[in-house]
C-alpha cells in the first residue's frame, strides 16, 4: 500500500505526458508531442485545447491561479500570478484560461537585470511557454515554465540560451553520428544530474545573525572548538529533526516529478547533500531551481533555515553543486560509454577528445560560468577544486590516449589495445580508477563531473558553456570528416592530433598541491582566482565569436551578461561591507565596551583591597582588549573609507576590482580583529551566536 502511494504521488502535481495523454484529444496530444520533440510551432487552436485541459486539471488539484514561471538573470525564479476567474458580464464570474494566456505572458522587463539591453522606460517583455518542460502546481498555482525575452527579442533569462545551446550540441553531435553510419538517432541531448549541497541550522539562531539574513554567509566568527576535524559527520547517522525535514522535502519534490534519489550528511557539521536522477539539461535546470526553493520552504516548516551560500562559514567546508554532464541519444545511448565494438570505440574516442579540446581551448569561459563573489571564497579551499581548470581521466584512460598518440601498444589485464579501427578499448570498464575530488572536471565512467559550480548557482550557465564549447569542436570535426576521402585515416589523425595539442589540460593528480599551481603555469593553463580576474574573458572576441556562431548569445546578450555579473559582484561586496559595519557598531563595539567596563570595575575594586589580591588576569585582559579595541576602531574606519572610495569609480570592471582589492581586503582585516575579540569577550556580552552555537544548533 505504501509503495503504491509513493508511485501514485510521484508527479501528481505535474501536467506530464501521462496526464496529457489521458486528458487531451488524440490529435491535440500528437500535435503537442510533435512540438515538444521537434520544436515546431504550436497552433493557437491546439493551444486552446491544451490550456483548457490544463486549467481543469489544475483546478481539480486546488489551483486558483496560474503564472508564467521564468528564470531572469537574478539567478532565481520569478512569477506573476493571475487567477482563473473572469467576469461573465452579469455580475458573476467564470473560470477561463486561453491558449494565448498559456503560450505568452507580459511581465515588466525593466525591473529585471538586463545589463543595458533595456532602458528603464522600456518596460515591455514577454514570457513564452517552453513545452519541453512540463507545467506543475506549486502553492495552489499552476506554474508554466517559460522563456523570457525583451520586446525587441533579446534573451533576458537563462532558459533561452540554454535551449539554444542544447540545439547547437544536438546539431553537431548528429553530424558526427551520421558519419559513423547512425541514421536511427533523431536527437542528441545533454543530460545533467546536479548534486546539491546545503546547510541546515536552527531558524532562531539564524534570525540572530544579520549577516546570514542579509548576505547568506557569516562575515565573522571564530572557529569552534570542534569543526569537521573528526570527519564524523560525513555519511553519519542523520539526526531525527533533519531526517523529518529530508522526508518532507523528498515527498514535495516527488510530487513535482523531481527524482530526488540520494540524501546524506556532508563533511561539515550541519551540512547535507541531495542528489537527483539525471534529466535533460533544460528540465534538470528547472528542477534544480525548484529543489533550492523547496529546500528553503520546507526548512521553514521545521523551524530550520537552509543556507545555500557557497561559503557560509569560514574554516569549514563550503557547498558546491556538482554538475554531472553527458550526451545521450533519443535511442538511449550515452555517447561517453566506450562500447564493446571497435566502431563504437572510435566514436567514443572522438567525442572524448572533443570534450578535452573544448575544455582546453575555452577553459577561461568555463571558469566564467562559475564566477561569483560567493564562489570565490570556496574555489581552491579544501572542499572545492582550484580555480585552475583541468580534466581528470584516470591513469588507464590517460595511458590509452598516450598510446594512441605515440602509436605504441598498451596492454591492460592481458588485452592488447591497438589500432583505433580494430581492437582499441574492447571492454573498457566503467570504473577504472579512483575518483578525484580535487579535479574541476572529471571523467567518471560515462559522464563528466563539473565540480566548480557553487551551491546557489543556476546550473544553466555552466551547461550553456559546456554545450556550446563541445558543439563548437564537434562542428570543427564534422567539417573535416564530411569532406574526407578516407574517413578512417582522417578520424585517426584528428584523434591523435587533438590528444597531442590538448593533453596539457589532463591532470590526474592532487589539485590542492601547490606544485600543481606551478606546473599548470608551465603548461600555460589559466589561473583566474577571482571573479574580476575571470569575467573579461567572457567579452573577448574569441568568446563572442563562439556564442554568436552557434546562435546561443548575440554580441549584445554576451555584453549584457558581462555587465550584470560585474554589477552583482560589486553589489554583493558592498552589501556585505555595509552589513559588517552595521554589525560591528551595533553588536561588537557595545560588547567590547561593556566587558571592558566590567573588567575595569573589578580591577578597581580589587586594587582597593591592596597588594594581597592579584590583579594580573584583569590587567592582562584589559590590556589585550584595549589593543584589540584600538585595532577594531582603526580597521572599522578603514573599511568605511574604502566603501566610500569605490563608489566614485565609474567603470564596472574597475569598480569590481576595487571592491575586491580595497573593500574585501579591508573586510578581511576587520574580521581578523573581530574574530579574536570573540574569543576573549564574555558570552554575557557577546550576544551574536557563535559558530559553535550555529553549527550545532540542530541537536536532536
């Protein structure tokens, strides 16, 4: 019975294929499926039938409103709700939802980030239904996944360029498959599984920390006596309160058709992870946005707060979002599976080296896709890969590529792997090596795990870049092979030359090792440590040519996103700096003064008693407090001056760099003093919850 309930509840809030087949006339259903499969235009008369069925289904589920659910360049989702009610002209109401309302909406485009694409007075924008991602019900509202564009047609969202990039990689992957004689495959899709890390803390503790409220991370806090040193939280027994939360979260996600599969404790105290089953990149992106939203919503029901910032606590692991990416056909074939025959092996090798070449040639743009103020704190720390992009293949596959490059034999477990067209990789096992958690981009058997995205990121950005750069290389390969008079010979030549030219990006060692930083520099790999360092690559001619060639972004759309990313970086640093100043003035300084006063009064009373009473402790503490208080004041003033100084900088890149070099640097100095004061000032006066109190706030 319980098993049946689980199965019946899965997707019960989704207007999916089963529901459409049940509720739509056969010809309408087939027309809609054709639109979904081929991207063809949906006629208004068909849309009207779909809309009516969708409305009836939604109202039966308790929905009273509908909304076009879209993903503007804020990194989160947006929605404007309209009720199904309409006047009937006789003083009463009817319920209606037309095909026109389903297919198109009109939100205010000027109130969302546009990076100069739209002026403030140019308010008109459109949302357009994306039928490839099913409608769903959330909070009694029918949510229709849509793309978002301006009046003049520019993409103002993350979904539109993602769909374009999926089309690009589909086009050129199909060209490659046709060259191998595959005529059955009609579509190649990028498949994604996004592992989501997050922190759960008690809501009452959360509300006492203004930095968590405003910034999503703590701006200061001394390390607790116990952090993650014992490694006892990872995969440990899930606490009862957290388990109840996870159970409710799973149920809500399952209702929305999201295949939440795995859940466990992560490394840091109060840190956890959820992993779904793979889906098409577009749907996986929609689902991940819902996952993040539901994580926060469900947490509130349990009097918890869910933290999705990349580095909410200094000194303990931050949170990432591991983007597992692969290419699969509509016939169910994963193009990164080596296969069992020489024919399949050669195809696998061509797709493999295409990815290697793409990552090497566009490593800087891949780094841009994960650039943010929050992720800068995480990349390179002990829980995240470094800012240097590299590819992990494992020793066995790396040695196979070396053998191919050098025309040498490679023997593995008694089998000789030789010529590409004959016996190479006859039974290449799925797991031939250990995982490398220090690698930014690791081949893990039949997919690549991109570990650099931060936990709060929309996965649209990284997948737009991955799809586009791989599409570009596949296009280059197809252009050569389609003109070839000797396919096998030219195929071998492409694979060998690609390995030789781009093997510098392959690294199977410890990405945390300082020696790798030096080695990467020798290899000519980029090391873009901060967001201001990384972003200029996005507007290089190389980048613009890439995206415009494959019609993923126009030049204007690239430049607009560059502007938005720079603005977001500077605004984030500014908000954090203002929050830090406010907290120091309202919490830290009063605490220090009160404790100094208490110690001074105690010291004075002891001195009255004469030499018989020791005052060494009080004098030492007062002396240390006095020194730190002076440092606090000096560094507080410095931060205030730096915040003011950067405001006059006009250029967005210069402003972002100054925000990092001046404001963030001053924040780090001030934090150092505050953290030391926290270890000295009495708990009686230090009213802000400490790391120990926050990280261990969920105790049952």
